[in-house]
């Protein structure tokens, strides 16, 4: 799937990943803040190989890729 479809999946509460990523177990999810959150706007975060969650910003390669999948 392309990034637009991956973004739709994130908005539907699913996790997505790319076949082209080198690390196993890496995925993205969308965080929607609630009234107890310090953040006020939704954001995408990543679970990298080490398991620690980090904010994620798409590269041009990610935006143009067609190897996105739901995990």
C-alpha cells in the first residue's frame, strides 16, 4: 500500500510498517492525546528495534514508498 493508505490505517487505530525497513519489529502508530496528555495534537510515533518509542517524521522515501503494510 502507499503512504496515503498507511495514514488511513493509522487513523483507524492500526499499526503500520514498511517492508523496506531494515529492522524487524519496527512499526508506527498514531497517538491521539486526551485531556490528561501534555501534547494537544495527534502525532505519529515509532517503535524502533530497541523497543523505545520515539516521535517519527516521514522521509521523502517513506512518503513515496509503496511497501507499507498493516502489522
